[in-house]
C-alpha cells in the first residue's frame, strides 16, 4: 500500500466517512475511489486537490512527502 493510499484510508476513517460518501463528494464512482485506497489507481490533479480540501490537509501530506497537515 502506498503512503498516499494509507493516508487516504486513515483520513476517511478519522472523519467517519464511507467510501461512497467520499466518492459522491468527488463526483466519481465508488469503484474509482476504492482503487485509490488500494493503490491500484491514482487520482487526477484536480481530484487530489479536492481530496485535500475535503480532509483539510495539504496535497504534499496526502502524497506522503511530509508528516505535517
């Protein structure tokens, strides 16, 4: 599991959200979101930025480049 996938799942669980809820907020299919969490798919830059906004973290944190939000 990539650092991105791991952080994505951790953040979703910390916010008590389902995969479907996040997918809906991102306007993508749940299966696409699941691929991000399993590391078999990567979001577009726009989707990555939207994920960061939802969880109120930086994109560099999501990507595992820093440990600071």
